């Protein structure tokens, strides 16, 4: 895959994820919509990752996921953590 196409896909996935984040409160009672949007985001990033790995088969280790250091980990809103844990906000 052309690296520019992969970058375009990644940016598109980020835009969809930001839109989801902005609408999360409105979508809390719409699990099917949330699930479909998450699937879309995952598919976009998967397509980009596979394209990058296929474009550079001699060095696939460059594109493998690495665990972020504790200082790099995103802090999740406690309400979101509760929703993810229990499937809804009490």
C-alpha cells in the first residue's frame, strides 16, 4: 500500500474516533450504533496496518504494536470506564 494512502486511512480513522468521542454521551443508549462505529474504526486501522505490513514485508516488525509506557497510556474518563465495565452508566 502506498504510504500516503495508509496515512490517509489513519487520519480518517482518527476523525471517526474523535467524532465518536464527541457523541459518546448521546450514543450511550445505542449499543448497536456504538458497536458499528467501533467496527468501522477498527477496520480502517486494520486496513492501514495490513497495507503497511504488505508494503514492507522485509521489515514487518516496524509496524507491530508495542505496549505504551505508563506515562504514555491514555487516561480514560471514569464514566467511560464504568460504561465499558458494566455496559451502562448507573
